C-alpha cells in the first residue's frame, strides 16, 4: 500500500480546529479494455480521519494523467455523495462525503480514458476538502503509479444461454465493489471486478413466467454448464448444499468467507497468486475435487442458487489469493465473446413490463471485460 497524501485542515478562526486526513491508494490500478471498447482504470482512494474535533468533507476530487492539463475525471460534491463510502457504517448511511475523525472511507474511482489518450504512467489527484463546520479548506495533490501489468486473458466460463452482466464492473454502488473489508493494512476489495452472470433467452428474459412465483427450474440459466476458464489446479471445492428458493430473503452471512457466502463452489489456482472463483453452483453438480488438475473448457459444475443468493446465477471473479475475505480482486478479460446489447435486471425479470424487450445486435469482442448491464454470449 502506497501512501500518497496527508492533508492538514486548519481553521481560520481564533481557536483553530484541526483535522488531519491520511489518503492512500490500496491497489495501484491496472488498465483494461471494457466491452464499450474503451480503456478503463478502477481503484479506490482510502481516506482515514486521523485527528480533529471536526470531520472533513470532500468538495472536489480530480484525477489527471502525469502531463495532462485537463482532468481525466472530476467528481463534484454531488458525485462524491455517491462515491465516498464508509464500509463499517450502517448500510442506510454508508455513502456520503463526510469523513469523521477515527473513521475510514473509500472513494471509488472509475476512469475512462479518451480514445486517443495513452495509459498514463502515473495519476495525479487534486483534492478540495473543507472542515465539517466549514471553517477550513484544504486543497492539495497526490500521485500514484499505474500498474504496468496486463489483465489475465481467460476463456468462457459458461455456454448455452446469453448472460446478463449484473453487479459488474462500472457499477460502483454494486454489492461487489461495496464489499470492502478494512484491516490494519487498509482495505481489501476481493470482488472489485466480480460479475454475477444471469442467464437470459433471446428476448432478454431471465425467467419463464412470473418471476415472483418461479421455481429455480424456470430461471433460464439454472443448470447451465460452468466451465474452467484456465488450465489450473482445483484449490477448493464444495457440493451438497441445497439450492435456495428464488427471491428468498436470507439473513446476512456470518462472514465473507467462502463457507458462509459461496454455497457450492469451485476455486481454481492458476498459479500461487492467482485464483478463479465460481460460486452458487447447483447442488450435486460440482464435478471436480480439491487437488484435481483441470483444463480450460472442462465442465466443473452447473449454475445454481446456493449460498448467499436469491436467484440462479454464476458469481465469477479472479483474485490474488484463495481466501475470499483476505484478497484483492484482479482485472481480467475474456478472449472472445459476443456483446448483444444492454438491459437491466428489472427488465430481464419482467418487473418492468412497460419497457418491452431489449433489441439485441450481436457484435464480436476480444480481450475485453464485459461491463455492468451488458448481455453477452460466449462461443
């Protein structure tokens, strides 16, 4: 973790009210190409209120390439109300740009580079921050080096139906990017690039009939084959847990561990620091065991509805460790897929009947990461 800035807010009043912030980047960003054909950088600023009777409020955050005069992204106060998150706060008040002393917040940063803009080697951050009582203003800058690595290229995880990318990259308010875990080293986002793949038919429907009365078998993706996206060794696998009833309200999991959230699952080790996670598999479908070597394209299970979920889908992500609660999410790209168009879960489930069916127009893609709301089909 690289410390990139420490800010001091000093009151202009006779009795100064000081607030000190520590601003860090937990994981330097790695550039990747999204299904929109553009290059993106996704990461978090970790902000900790170190001292001061008053908290500090972010008024503006801008990010520049190393030689840019114009910002690549500029977040005003209204944007920051939606992007500054306090992971340990009650979910009802988790978002908001005020950071109090003794608390830690994350600022979700998503940069889409202009088409003619090279990937910058460093990013420069400009902050405008005020004290909670409005008595002080801090403006400063900080830098971070962009990671020079390229994303892992993987094969298709699914076959059969088309698949809606839900809670996917680009959606900063998703449960995936919001599943930050704080520790003494800062913050970990195991599901930073995670995708929930929901099966849909040629009309973009995820369920046959009324989803409110549906069984698992009526969900388009339920039972579809799940494939190994790489050659590797099965690090861990579990089967035997029952699939949940669709739309069942579940209590919060006891922990973010695989045993408490994944249901039936498979984790494949690509090497000693890269792991592929498949969760919520159908009971009695897991076809591999820990220690088994698998080949890309091999069937390892089927899409189910087990674990911390209330609708049939495949949870897929790649991390730098095997433990879901102590890893960082890594970017990845699929070597080939078709992008069919865009839709929403409400439309796919039929919860918004006034919207009609989406219009799909297949477009072949290569070495891209599907973004939230995209409908894809794998070869």
